[in-house]
């Protein structure tokens, strides 16, 4: 069995990036000058080492962005929600069953055929809770199974429970070669590739080198493998410092880098091509495990009443952040109602203090509140990749809570450490790391169900209204369940379980290259220039 602790990443500025969309982010800047060039190396910056590349285990966004280059999907979901072919050339799905007909001539990285039986085994493996994949409930419902017919090239999927977005969810998992399905060591190194590239060299904490497959022809839709400008080699360089990455991009030493802080202004002024994706940048989630002060809604609400979320938004987004309207920000985002407005605590420091008094947390001689001899000591964690803006936002919250009488400790951690804290040690009270998803169903296992190590409900949320709304929504296909999905989000906000306060635009800038992006750069979209 694989480890049940997912490598949760809180990607650069944001968090867990788990999306089904392959469509292009809104491009900006100038198109690169020059002519398309073949045989080039595309060098992209990643801010942290991805760790394990096992697509059955990792939900770490940086790892999934690398996996995007290694493993193909059954279908690709475009920015407008439309579905085009990937490994599959035809498909049909409702909320409980799906059938995919594979393209002819699919192969693994070693040249052996990728069969319908192999694809079905991928899905069944993830759907079996005994295998411990964190994708269970996220993209593949528990108990989901699949059967392959190699002669007909069909894969028939039976969902373990209703899934409003069965096609998008199952269709978007990374498919690996049959030889490595039960080999987590091989998958951790990116082996068993079915996608456009294969892993050539790994130098941990330095760089990952990938080589394009000559036999890869199954790009999205009618993608042409003979078109000019496709790179022969891809290098992911680990560069934690965003200013360093920006300097390397401007000098031409790298071709792509995510730049979200103050350095983004320099990139824009240089007129560099860039893709823009709106992602959650600021959010609070509270640990509701038994014994934690934040298990009490009165405490959670008081903490939020003491914080100026508008000021927080300006700081974390360098003046460019926008007010969230929901928990799903990335396309296709089929349900776009405003579920946030009117459902979050408003700034009222006096009310916050009174609420804590009423809950039995009274201030001592040192100003720190205590209840039954226990000090109100809380720990907040947030993603270090947010840089100076994230540090400043954390300090604002820390100052407000200290004034309220909370003994608050804030800690910036890298992605693997954040995953360890949230999913293993559980020694936290407030997480300032939001989740990035493209479908409302992807949030369900994080906000309900089993807690670690049995599940991924890291905050220990037990909200009957949320569960009821999710259950109702899951019975309805696609956007037919949007009213119920909206009600589910409201249930989280009304109980101050999750508090989103800022969306930011995540810009990936490019030098002598262009591409589309959503859940990482789409490798088939990269075009290199002289």
C-alpha cells in the first residue's frame, strides 16, 4: 500500500492545484519575435523540488505540473468546458458510468502497446481504497472499477458512487503504463510514461530533464506532431527565489517562470509573453479536530472578526488581488454563483473580544486569553512560496490576533513540510494555504469524510449541511447540480470553516517561447522561437 499522506502542495502562491482543465489561460504580453524553431530545449523554473512524481499519490502541484509532461489523459477539458480527445477518441458518460474508446496505436515509453486493459487497471487501482491513493473521492470515487476490452479498444468505468463530473474527473487522471501500476518506486521517478516526454535525468533540488518521444501523436484534439516549434528537450530547474528566476528569465537563461510577486511588474514592462490564471491567493482553514480551540465555531468566528480581510487582500496580492466569489477559481468552473458575499464574518474587533469572553477565553495579566488553565495558543502555517507578500499578510493576521489576546505562532513552510503538517502530524490550528481546483466535486474529500491517515479531510470538518448538499449535487450531471454545489460552499462559510479572502492572478512569463496553461503548462502547446 502507498502512503496515505498526499504530497499536498500549495503551489507557488496558491495551494493544492488539482484541475481537470487543459485549456489555455488568458495570454498577455507580446508574442515572441522570430520564427518557430525545432530541436530546442525548453527550460522552465519550478520553485521547489517536486519530490515523488507518482501520479497515483501526489497532489503536489509542482509534481503534477511535471507529470503533465510524462503521462497522458483519456480526455482534455478545455477552458470553456468542452472536451476533446486525449488517449480516447470517443466517450460517453453520465453520473455513474463512462465508456472510452481508445485511439489506435497508443504506446508506452518503451514502445509496447498501451492497452484498454492497462488503462482500466489504472482506474481500478486508484478506485480501490486499499491502495491508499489520495485521488479517491477527489477524481475517482471510492469503489470505482473499470474493465478493458483490448479488441474493441474500450474502457468501461463504473463509478463507486454518483459523480456529477465523472467524465471530467476520471478522464483527467494521469494514465501510466501497465508495467508500473504496482511499482511506486518507478512511478516516483516518473517512469512508465504515456505522454509526450520521458524522464531522462533527475538531480534532486536542482533539475529534471525530459526528452520528447518521437512516437507521440495523441495530443489533444487534432494536434499535429509534425508542427514546427516543438521542443526536443524540457528541463525543470529548481529555483526557490522568485527574483532570481525573474532575472534568469529576462537574461534568456530560462524560458518560463511563474512570477507573482513584485517582480511581475518588471516582466510586464519587458513585454514578455505570459499566461494568466486566476487562483485563490488568500484563505483560512481551521483545524476542527477534537481538543483544538478552533473546533469551536465561536473561536473561529472571533478570529475572523478581528482581521481586516480587505487589508489582507491588498497586501497578499500587492494591490492586485480581487474579492473571491467561491472556492472554485480555475476553468472550467461550471458553477459560478457568488457564494461568498454575505456569508463571512465582518470586521468587528469588539464583537470578537466579547465572543471569546462568552466562550470562556478570558484575558490574563499578560494579555493572553486562557480557559480552564489552558492558554489560547494557536499555530498558523502558510506556504513559503508566497514570498514577501505572504510573509506580510501572515504578520498582519498575527498582529490582529495578538491584540485579541491570542498567543499566535505563524510559520512559513515549503510544500512537502506543509503536506506533512496538515496530513500527518496534525499539529496546526490555522492553515493559510488555499486549495486550487477546477470542479466543486474536487473539494469534497478535503472538507468531509475520513481524516488523515484514513482520508484527506485534513481539517476534520463534520458539517451535515455540507454533506447533504454534496450528496444532492452528486446525483445530478454537470451544472444541473450547481444550486446544490453552491449550498455546500455556503455551509462551509456559515460555520467559518473556510474563509477565502483574496484571489490573485498567477502569471507565467516566457522568453522565446509561448504556450497555454491551466494545471501547469500544457506540453503539447509549447512553441519555441529563434
